[in-house]
């Protein structure tokens, strides 16, 4: 039974890959839970298993064994169409490279998940503009990505993630393509969203970024260590 405040629970995830004739344990008996309003950073170097774990959390991949409950739903029991629904409704993705459609305006990029949901144009407009206002880009709604700075593009991407009001925001190296000053601004926005009640899981290799979260989970060779075991050096 999942506790009432628990929004995500992962139990005993195992995932192996065969590379060059060798078996690699990408995830080795991984278990952790996330409560509503948490801000968690999952940190690890390249090859640590963090990308595999992110793909599991984002319902983009399935494990060899283990369980995953998201918002009370057993994710790994769902079919592909149902998983697509979960991705569209339950998870707001924030990518390192923004993943915006270059020919669409900021507003059109933000409303796209709402189009997929079949929401009417009037409601879409209200939600999309509200999301852009939340990230400080209401006045830039009609601009295309090429007319925006990197930081502004990431803010549009965050607005797009917010538009569907998902239970979880999943941020993959959200400052990785930004200069340090702009990265600080984006992290301040993410922390502000968390203070407003948004649950955030942030994937990073950067210790300074991870330190800004409320909880830090380190992954190394597919094994997790909770923050009390993390030694900052």
C-alpha cells in the first residue's frame, strides 16, 4: 500500500544491457519514493545509470524486473497507448536541449500538449498564456525559439511542462545547455516552482546543481545512495 502523500514509488528495479559481449547492470535493485512537493536531484557521472533511471521514471523504458507506481497507478502493467497517456498527463518533461518546435511560436509550443489532450482552443489559450506568465514570458508568447535567448527557450520548455499541470516535473540536465548566469536564473525558477508545490525530479551530473534540491540521491554503477550517505567534497 502506497502512503497517501507518496506520488511515486519505485521498488527493486533491475535493468541489464549487453555491451561488447559483457553484461552491464544499468540498474541494480533500485528502490526509492517521492512525496508530493519533493524536490529531488538524482546525480551521477556518465554511465552511472541515471539516464536509464530517468527513462524508467519518464515511462520511456521498462525494466527487466521491479515495480513502479506513479500517482497510484502500476506503470509497468500498462500497454503502450496507456503509457503515452501517462507521459502526456502525469509527467512534465524539461530537456537539456529544450526540444522546442522552431517554426512554432512560444505560445504554440506551450499549447501543444493540450492539443494532444483534445482541449478546446479557448481553454488552451488561457492555460498556455497562464503558463508563460508563470515563467515570466507572457510578453514573448508570439516569438519563435530563434528569436529567444537560451534561457528564454528553457523557460518556454518549462511553461510547456507546466501547461498540463502534471503531478511531476522531470528535468533532465535543465541548465546543461546554458551559460552559468542563465543557469542560475533557470534554477531559481525551478526552486520557485517547487516552493509553489510542484514536485520536481532533476537529473544532473553537476554537484552544485544537485545541492540546490531538498534531497540528493547519488547513482553509481546502477546502485543508489540516499542523501545521508552522500559526501560532498
